[in-house]
């Protein structure tokens, strides 16, 4: 008997026959009324508690085509014998997904070269004011510090090397001999000398509010900080103070309270982005490519099948 699956995650980037082929090859069929498995939308603006799933009598597994599960009440499900799977459960397949690393590099390039500012200044063309305001910096020769030397961090290091940059990383779970060509930094505060900082660690109890007052108080003016991990990894008020007092640039694809847009839009960081070009926020779309979402869907379905 085919495994009954409800797909709540986006599939509109695929043709219906492509979705059908993916399911049939895994002995699965669509069923929204009585599914054995639900693949949720990782971009939901709701926090998915037990009440969300309680009406499915035969549900045995919930999957999310994302590395994070902070949009799901995992403990409420597992305590009822329902498995929860995410992309981190298949790191081999995850390594073949490049979208988030590429998008992180877009943020780095944008803030370093003031690209969005330049787009907004076309009407003034090559005025003296434009040249003054849009004068930026090269990446070549600069130092990037990577926080979290996992899948994305490793890809960013290779991009940085291709641009002629110096690279260091902070990750207490990685050994220096694993990356002989890259300097490991022992203390997070020691990365404040970097020109660019990229936050790419997984959200855990240890990394919640990892970037908080006292960590990077000495960041120099013009430092670029990019966060494409999770919003809760940083203290948003602290980031605001670094922008206002230290003159840093901050780019992020993630914010706190993504499952509560009313609270998200009240954050000091969100409000600052509306009046300062030193803060650039994108709406958690780093992973939104056809290639990456197809790979994520296929991987999640395979994990779902293994968990049943």
C-alpha cells in the first residue's frame, strides 16, 4: 500500500507530473484527509503545535524540507510517538544544496559594494555625491570570519578563497586539522578584527543569543555582518547598537518571531532597516531556488519513508 502524504510545502515550482513521478517512485500518494505523513511548509508564519496535527488519526511522521525545526513543536509530536525529520538528518544529501551559501554571498557582496544603494541612485548617475556615497571596498585581501564551519561555512570559505580573501573560522566542534588552510579562532570575541563576519551556525541551546552584548563590542566601523542561520542566534537589540554606535553593516535573511509577523515587525532591527541603509533584510528566501527546493523535497520524502 502506498504511503499517504500531505504536502504543505511549496511544490508550485514543479509541474504536476513531476510531483506525481517523485511520489510514485517512492510508493507514495497524495492524501490531505488522512495522511500517514505531513511535509510542512518551512516558510509558515505559524508555530505548528499539536493542535495543528491532532486531527490526523494515522499520522506517524512530520517532515520539514529545512535545516531548522523551530517552526514545529517537536516535543509535542515526539511525546505522542510521531517522528519529526528535517534535512539535518541526511547531511550527505544536504551537502549538495548550494542555495543558502550562494545567497549568503549575495548579502556579503551587496553590503561590501553597496549594490542596492547604487540601484536606488541611478537618477543621479555619476554625480560627485553619488561617487562619494557609493564608494565601497574590494573583497580581495580582506578577512572573513565564519561562525559555524558546517555545510554553508565550508562553501563560503571556498568562495572567499576564490576572491583572494583571508579566512578564519570559529566552531568549537571542529578541529583545526580538519581545515589546514584556514585559521581556527578559539574565542568568538577574537573575530572582532575581521572585515566581514558570516553567521552560519545551527540554532541550538548553545547558540541561542550567541551574538550578545560583550561579544563584539570592539567591531570597527564598516564591518559587514551577515546572518543566514536563524534570527534567535543574535540579540537583535545588540545588533542595532552595533549599527548605531560602531557603524557596522548588517545583512540578514532571518529574524526573530518569524512565526508571529506582528512581533517580527515590532523588532528594533526591523524598524531600523526602514530608516538605515546599513541594515538589509531579506524575507528568509536564501533557500528558495528550484534546484534546492527540489532536492530538499526529495530528501525529506526519503527521510519520511525511512521513519515510518
